C-alpha cells in the first residue's frame, strides 16, 4: 500500500519526457516492484479479455 505522498510522486513521475524511466525508477526506489507487476499483469489480462470478448474469441477464464 502506498502513502498519499508516494502516490503523488508516482503520478508526477508519469508526466512529460522520460516519464517511463522516472516511473520505473521510483517504483524500484519505493520497493513497489512486486505490487506494480501484479497490477500491470492484472490490467493486461483484463484488457485482453475485453478485446477477446469484443472480437467474440472464446477463451478460458
């Protein structure tokens, strides 16, 4: 769980040029790598499931 301060820092990190590098660095510095990977994996799975549904492609949940 992140603090309000950490959340604000992460939000600031994703703005402007070099955002991806800054975000990754801050995630590492805050010790949030595992949490980030779980979130990202879940978000990607949900997006893929939505797309497959929209294309009427069958899959196992």
